[in-house]
C-alpha cells in the first residue's frame, strides 16, 4: 500500500497570506521543495489538504482556486516534485454548517485514503495549526509534525521551527 506525505497548503507549502488565490502572491516556504523531494525518494505520494473557506466567504471563486492549484502542480513539477493531488474544503461552518471535510474533521484525508489506497499508519502530516494535526490523527495518520515558531505543546509527534529540520 502506498504512503503519503500530507501537507497543509497555507503556512506549510506557501507563506501564509490571508485568502491567497493569486499566482503572483504565491511564495514558497523555505525548505518545502527539498522536503518534498526527500520524501518522494522514500516512496511517499505528496498530497495537499487545505481548508479554503475563502470560496464560501466569496473572497475568491472555485475557478480561482483551481487555477492556482493547477499552476502549483506545474510549478512543483518544474522543480522536480510531483504533487499527486490537492484536496480542499471550500466550506465555512458559519456559512455552510457542519461538513466532514473542513479540518479538524478528517474528510479530506479519508477521501485521499480511498482514492489512493493509502497506508495511513505509514503516512505523515505536516501542518501549521493544531486543527491540521487533529484531522490527521482522526484519519489514522501515525506521524504528525507541527511547523510552528510559537507552539511548545501539540498533539503532534514533533514540533519543528523550520522545514529544514526534517531533512
């Protein structure tokens, strides 16, 4: 069974910018390409799981998100990294009510598990927020890493200050 390196998008793959949807505003987090290459060589599929409530809030459209996602896939490919898939939740609970895909719910992880027959016990999640870690744990992801400059406590197995600590 394949294993995955799950990545949150905003704050892990790219620099956190509120409601990012424009290609020209996209800025990679230092070390993300090297981390992806490293885990790809170890046989991990690279899968992004991202809450995108800006769609529900009307800040940008599904088409805007799709355009940026397609560009990201192509950009990473040009850097030697294959992003297997990008899952997203367009909902926000105050607008749409409860859903199973918005982290900390595990829906995006479970969908990926089903789509790619993933071994969640051998998979890894890197998130920058406790809700990323909670969702991954609920989905059975065994190794969870929190990328944070501020956190000293987490349900994650490990807290790192820089992605380069994972190399």
